[in-house]
C-alpha cells in the first residue's frame, strides 16, 4: 500500500511561532514513517513552495500544526478550500469564529453557556475610560488580545496602573483587546473529537499553575510551570456538565476533528464559565489534548492517526 502523503505545516508568522515549531517537530517524530511520507513546510519561509506543491497535488492532506493568525484563523483553510486540498481540523468559518474570542463568547451565550462580563477596546478608537472599565468589571481584570492564543500579550490587572500597562501590551499584539471580569476558580479543559452530531468529549483536565498566579505563557510552556491532572478530580456532576458544554460549543462553532474548550469552575457561585475554544490546540505529547486522549486509552501516534483519518473522511466546504 502506498504511503499517505502529508504536508506538515509549523512555524508561521504569528506570536505563537515558537510554540508551533515545537508542536510540528513532535508531530513529525510521532507520525509513523511506514504509513506516511511527510513534507515539512514553515509558511514564514516556504509559503510559495507550499502553495505550488498544494496546487500540484503533491500531497494528500495538509496537517496544520499552526497556532494563531495566518494558520488557525481561517485564512489558510480558505485558501485550501479554494484549491480543493483536504486538511485536518476545522474549516474556514469555524476557525475564524473560534479565533475571535469575543464572537465565540456571543455564540456561547446564545447557546446557554455562562460567560464572564467583558469590554472590547479598539486600537483605532483609543478612547477608553479606565474608571468606567473598573466600575463595570471591578478588579482583577483579565486583559487579552482578541485574536491570539497561548496567553501571548495577556495579563491580569489589579490596579488602574496595571490595567493601563496591560492594555498597552495587548495592543502591541492585536488591534482589538478584550477586558474580562476575572473569575476565581479551578481551570478545566476539555478536548472534543469528531464532527457534527458524532462529536464526543475526552476526559476533563484540571490545570494548576505552579510558577504563576494564573495559566499564563510561562505556566504553559516552562518546565514545571503547571500541574495537569487528568482525569480531573472533580465531582461526576461537574465532569458530565462540562463535557456536555464543551460538545455544545464545539458543535455551535462548527468545529471538526479536534478542538479544546477551556472553562473556569467558579469558587464563588459554583457556576461553570466558558472561556474560549481552540481549533488547533497544542499537539505535543505533553499538551492537554494528547494527555486527555492518553487518559482515554489512545497513545499519541494513534491519536494522530485518528485525526488524519477523520480529516480525510470529511467533506470540503
């Protein structure tokens, strides 16, 4: 049987480039070379070569190990749709919606999920009033770029001065910034696999930051930065509810193959707050989604095989 030809994309030009390169390297190492012939591309330097090879159908499937803008936001997916090239993960529309944290929250609220209060700032307007922000959200305030992941450019402000600084930092990463009411509680993450009505949730993971007060970039990527408990040690009622909510937002956004939804289980009122959903979550062996798959009895290589099979069996836009 001939090998399946896979175009593996990693790197790119977003603020999550370094994370993407690590993800791509570990995926390359884990893919079964007896099953797959792998072509590696970094869109930052290989975009023209990749596009020409895709046009020429030099491979059977694109596996985008890209995070953030120009990889996870629908732009790449739209281009691949135009030339009829299959790819793993969500389609153009779902990718674009999920990348926009604010629009995702609007959809989540419409589907009955609980969300934190927020305010959106636009860099071009630049007319925000700190006192009004504090009055509406109170401290602490979470500050984050609307269309960036991995907590790049994100911060938590406890004073007016920290809020101004956080907004300035976030605006270096995006033209829109979301200010969000901070919800104290346990951070829980749920990977969902499959598509449409057949989507199912993997075991819930609890994230416990060790070197930061919250799950920031350092806690995510530095050695020993956080403890991840999988399956999470939570009551069955909470587990079942959060898995149900993860599948609900996965289906509402229109995700495919794999996505990871993040939540906070509030200490104050016992409610589960939806934070965001990632359409191309981290895919190293120690990332959250592969950990959840392992807890469900699926090893990393097999998990990648399943994602590739799912991608080949779905319809293009």
